[in-house]
């Protein structure tokens, strides 16, 4: 008889289990309950074909088996198990195996787009050291890189998931992690040299998931999830993977790299699976808007997509408007957009805008804001207007306070440091007491590092405190500069980074680094002059503009541009004294008009 190939069927959307919205004491309790039903995780290939199906029932059995194999390594309770987190079933079973035996999983980035081979190996090495890993696991594809990063690190085990499967199972009664024990370490996408591992306990993450399921998304029994976000990002790990398990929802996965290569695959699979819940940082929606042709929209059906979460980066209404207009013929409802605010230090979520309202924007007098850090609505005399998206009220049980630099509480519509307190906030950074004290007060207030204000109970984020550019006493948001630049048709939001460096007399000088493919000197000069003129016309500031080749700007492990690293790279390319002298000479030579400053790096 000829071989018969069976095509796997995805796990169903509906479930025989009564819906529970994350009301569990631990993650193992959540999986134990989900395993009683029929739902689970489904993994799609880059071609859009269903490649693997993992019902929660099967996930639980495999995780228990793997937990008993981990016991054979004689690890101490709370030992860290580092896993290169590719989008496949191995990560899920490794993650939950750790939960069943009191170990702490640590998701490592599965991306070489972090500066190349050496930078990636260095990143892995710093993470392995930072978490004090006892076990390190990667697929055969990433294992050579993992081994290279661990050359001088003592580990109890390093290998592939299949090698781990060959260990002997210990027939003992397992002791899962208790509510107060660490559920996982989430490394923030910051400094490579000094990584910060966010400590999240079982009760901390489940408190957050309860808020997300009940108040952020309002999970229903007919909901189905879809994600292309990486497991090493808090939105992918907590907001998608753990949220789906804790609410017994089926979830469909597409690898992050496959999404980046073919953004349309996200929309194709949303149409096929009829998923109702899917979230993305703004750049995901931008990729779709740029890559999808209007004539192809008719093939999609996005009418089931009721929760289109958007966050993790500044949100521009031009982007959401463009996406909604493009996909309207496919049934996308702009009211499905739900701006949200959160970070790994608060598990994942802090606030959600109201459901079924879409993007709500505060339009403000930009010049008044820059001078006074207070919000004023535009009027007839307003020369410049900017918009900020409301991210909704904090989750129940959580507090948000806006403070000035002296810790005074500010009233509504006054911009200051955003601080949050509540049961979802981390207990600290792993083995980093000094860094913990810098951001977490003794009475539980977390300094988010963000600036923003409150209005009608809603959080509005205006930018990062460390990124603020101050010129002639005015506060310039770097994203305002970047937004002006990316209006050029040949540029994308991921092609621009704005920051400041000290210039003459230690005054801030704005620098804009722009990635582009231009090689002709005349075209480069024209682009630079055009950008300089537009920035000056809208913001009234002079700036240095540097054109660099594509893929020059540094990104975090979650794919976001990092201004601090871009600034460091820039200063490595140019001596700061040369910048100051150049700026001074140009300003002296051009009294009648703002100087167009250009630097081109090859």
C-alpha cells in the first residue's frame, strides 16, 4: 500500500471546558485545567501551511515527562534553564517542564539580526552569565552559537531538546513552583553589557493575566488568538502564549522571521483561522501597509479580528489610519484597534484603551507643550499641533502617578515621569539590587522611565525620559523629528533614529541618523537639505543629519530601534569635538538661513 500522508488539523476554537479567565494560583494549575479541554497551539510554516499541532493535553504530558528528565540533572530548585526561544513546540514544553519542577526558564533571543555573529554570541554570553544558567538549550541550528557563547561558563547541561529527551526520567513526585516562587526571568531589550533580568513570580504574572483577560481583552469562549511575536519578548511570551493557556484559548503561531519576510502571511492566516485576537507593535502594521498592494486586499477576510492590540512603541495615527483604510475592503474595523501600554517590569500590561473605540487621540499645542510640559488644546493662535494616543486606564488594582523630577505628584495634563504600582509589578532585577533600587521604591512604585500625563483617567505616553532633547529651553520629542523624516516616501519608521549629543558650550545638538540606499552624492545632498528644511520648518531647530547604509541602526532583541545604542555608534564614528567645531563654523557661516548639515557614512 502507498504511504498515506495525514494533514494535521488545527485545534478547535470552541472548547468543552467552562471558560476560566486566568484565575489560577500558578501556571501549572492553568495548564492542568487547559489540558482537560480540546484547545491548544498550532504552528504554521512560512508558506502558510500547518506544520505542527500541540493540544494543551499533549503539552502537559510532554512537559511532565521532560520535567522528570530535568530532575536527573540534579539541579537546585530555582536553577535557571536558558532556552533559545524559537517559535516552535519545543519552547512551550521546556517552559512548562520548568514550572512543574521548580526551575526558572529564561528565553534567549533567536535572532542573528542583532549586529551579526559576534554581537549575537556576545549577547548570549552576557545573558547566560547574567542569569547564572545551569542549563542551556538550543535547536541544532542555534546550538553552535550557544556553545560558542558558553565556552567559559560552567553548565550542567548544554544541548538540543532532543538530547534532553534522551535523559532518564526520574519517577518521583514533582513539586511545581509555588505562587511566590519565580515563574521566569524576562530580559529587557537594553544594554548588551549589562542585561537586566526582570523577576516575575507566579502570582505576579497571573495577577497581570487576570487583568488582561478580564479588562484588557474581555476574553470570550469564541475567541481565538494569533501571534507572530517572539517568545523572548514579553508581549509574545505573556500577552500571547501564557494568556492563551491561562484562558484555554487556541492560538496560531507564525515565526517572527517568516512574518518579517512576508507580512501578508499574517493577514492570510488571520483570514483562514478566523482569529479574533492578535497584537503587534506599530512596525508590524506599517510593514503590512507598505508591502500589501491594494489590489490584493480582496483576498483577505479580517471581519473576525475584534482585538488588534497595538503598543510597545509610539503610535502615530497616520499609521493606524493608513492600515485601516487599506484593509477596510477586507472587513477590518478600525474600532478593533486597542492601544495599550506596558513593559516587562509589569509582567506585560499596565493599561488598555477601551474596547470597540479604536484609537483616541489628544491633539495638543506642540509649542506650548515643549516650553511648559503642560497640555493645552490648539487654538487659533497655535502654530504647531501634535497628537498623542490615549492608552486607557490602568488595570484594576494598579495605580499610576505622574511625578516631576522632585517626586511631586502632578495634576492631570501635566507631563512628568510615569510611575506605576500594583500586583503585576516585578519584585526586582535578578541579582541587581542597585539597578532595582533605581527604579523600584520601597513602597512599590516602579519608575517606568517613560514620560506622559493623565487625562480623564487615561494614560498618555509622550516619550522616554532619557531620550528627551532640550534645545533653547524647549523640550523636543525625538519621535517628532523621526516622524517628520519618515514622511519621505523612500523611508520607513525603522530607518530613522533621532537623539542628542553635546555641542558647543555643552548645549544639546539634535542628530538624525537615516538609513537609505542612496549612493549618488547629489541625491544624498538633496535628501539631506530637504529633511533639514522640513525639520526646521516644523520644529524650528537645526540638526545634524547623517546618512548611513541600510542595516546600520542597532536594534534590540525584540526588533525595536534603540536610540541610546544609535547615539553610541554615532559617537564612535565621529569625534564629538569635530561635531561641535563643525556646527559652530556652519552656524557662523550661515546667518541668513538655517544650515543644512550632512554627514554621509559609507
